[in-house]
């Protein structure tokens, strides 16, 4: 996803495994889409807020995409 690559990759890695920021590989099983919207919008624990960087529809699209990640790549379960 282009939006992820432009805004999130530097902290969360291309494969969502995490770098400076935590892994997002299974974030959809840990946070609801609304929680993800709130976190991207308002920031959290060292993560900057993106409400002045991204439009509301971009944040919603990103949160929806992240919410579909419920298991790490390569997991068979």
C-alpha cells in the first residue's frame, strides 16, 4: 500500500515487522479498526499524530488495511 510505504515504513518496516516502532504484522488481532484510526490520528507512546499530515479518509483507509493483518507473514495458522 502506497500510503503505508510513504508514512509508516520507516518506523514499522516494509514487512510490518517493526523497527523503531512495534511490529504491525498481527495488529488486526490486537486492535479494532477504530482503535487504529485513533492511534494514527492522535499518536501514541512515541508515535507522532498524523491528523495534520493525512486526510481523514487516508487515515481510515490505512486503518482498514492494517486491521486485515491478523497474523504474521509466513504463519500457517
